[in-house]
């Protein structure tokens, strides 16, 4: 009969001696650390590194401020459910749990843990709550979409591996600066007086800081990976950047019998979405499309200004639908989706539209646009920010019924490449890689 030697070590704030103690029992078959008094130093992190905290290898956690809220949160829901179906335990830690905001019929295989109120990036109360949950629930990998100023401290305290997922185009802050300079002569002078150079240095150092504390850095497409490598002067072969493409639930029966509706879905914010451009485009196009409607679905800080602009432009057949948790009904109705943003990451609305047979028209203002619309049959890319050209293309497409119907079927075929089975394998590969790393 084979005998195994096991030992349990009770600890409290034992970082000074624990490594030496563990070295002395290195030949034992099983060594387990018991820390019921909840050490406040790096005792538990040392125990995790040495594999003495039991099996927490398959517990993954995401952290969000508001959940669910927008595209990034919907991606988390899809990925979390996929990971749960493939043997992982998944927790989503949130500051504000918006139960009413889940889309109708949302599957929830994951657990939601509510954190105390506070700024998610820097609150010591939030940081302590995250640390306690990670330690008490044996979380192996923590995934965040935000820079956490306590990331280094959290890793020292818990030994958790951390993933930062960039849900925008790399360097979107620089694009925002250029957009602000173009707004007025005074802003151009302000940013030209050394301010832009200082902010550029600040943003670049922020990207470097996040890259340094992350164990893996996720981006939305390969072109963004190449951009980040260049911006941070990283090795092209030895880096920790992973391409984690967004996923979209596939429609079982796409609706091809569409109405004459042009659609916008998303936040109503000026800094990035620039729906004001779409309103001016509709002004140019509306007389040529008398039986078409423009429907704007979403809410945001710019909503009242946009409604005032629509009134000033005397737009016809233009409606603001507000926020909706039943966006699918708008996609099923619409024929064309328009996106006139200054910058985007990997816009969920374009993929959601393609899944349901809606043809996207997009300003080619971000690298992922050419991934989403890679051929002329998958949508229309317009040179930014030529509003006249956009209006002309919109009129041509809307008035060409044969072409529109052909493109509707092509975009559904394109959308099959967004399935969770495809992106989920990349997530599992990254997580298995992180779990296998032993310091």
C-alpha cells in the first residue's frame, strides 16, 4: 500500500519565513496553507505561487463598473457563459449591478458579486474588496477593461494573474486630441502650445504602465496588435498581446423582409460617436429618400443637443427612440445601419446589424472597420469625414433594391465569423497559458 505524506501549515503574516518553511517540505506529496486569520502581507501570494492554496486554477473573474451597460459588458456575458460551458467557474465583480438592463432572454451561467461603491480605478475600499474576494474564492485570473491604479498591489497581495482588455482602438486618446484641435481656431492654438505634446507623453506612458502590470494584454483585432507593438516599441515575436475578437450571438432566422429604415444604435456622445454628422448626412439625403425613415436608438449626454440640431436642420422622418433592451426588433426592421464615429474599437452595433441582415455604412476612421467590412458585399466604407460622399452612397444604396437585397445575405454570411466558438477558443488558449505559468 502506497503512503503519501501531507501537511497543513497554519499561517498569519508569515512572509518573512514562509519560503524557507516551504523549502523544508518540498518533497512532501501535498502541502496546504491554512490562513483563517487572513494575512495582510504577501503570505497568501507566496502560497499561491508555490501551489499551496488548493485548486483555484479554473476560477476566472471579470471586473466592471456598471453591469450590464454597453458593448464591452455584452462581450463579457458571452465570454463568461462560454467559459462556464467549458469547465471554468466565472464571477463578474461589479460596482453597479443593473438587473433591469439585461437583454431579454440573456443566459446567466456566471455569478455576479457586487463590490462596495467607489471609484473603480483608485478606491482603496474597492481594492480591498477585490483582494478579499480573490483570496477567499481562489480566483486565478482577473480580467479588467479599465486601468486599475492598485494593480501592482493587488498582484502582490494575491498572486492573481491579470488581463487588461483594450476595448477601443489603441491610441484613441490621440485621435480625440486631433478632433478637438479641429473644432475651433482657439482650441487648435491651445493644444499647439505644448499641451498636445504633454498629453501625448501622458497617454503613451499610461499604455506602457498598463502593459507592464498585465500578464496578458487583449486587443480586438490583429491590426490593433500591430499598432500597439509600434506605439510601445515592443518585440513583434516576444510580447504578451492576445487578439480577442468580440463575439455576437447568431440569429437563427435572419429577417430579410425589411422596412425602409436607416438605423443608428449606440451611445449618444459627441467625443466619439459624432451622431451630429449622421444628422447632417440625413439632411443631404432626405429629399432623395422621401419614403425612408432615420431611427436613432440610444441615450447619452449629447441627446438634447442632437434633438436641437435635428430641429434646427428641419429633418423629416427622423426619430429618437431612446434606450432599448429590445434592440433586435430594430435590427429586424432596418435595412441600413449608419456609423459616423471619430473612433471605435470593434463596434458591436455593426456586427449585430450584420447578424440580422442589416447592411452597415461606416466612416473608415478606425482600423477594425476594414475587418468588419472587408469586401464591398459586406457593407460600405466611406472616407472620413466626407458627409457629402456618405449621403450620396446612402442614397445610391437605398434606391438600389437588388443590390441591397444581395448585400443583406452577404452580411449574414460575414457575421458567422463572429461566433463565440471562434473567439472563445482564443480566450481559453490565453487563460490556459496564464494558468500554466509558474513564477
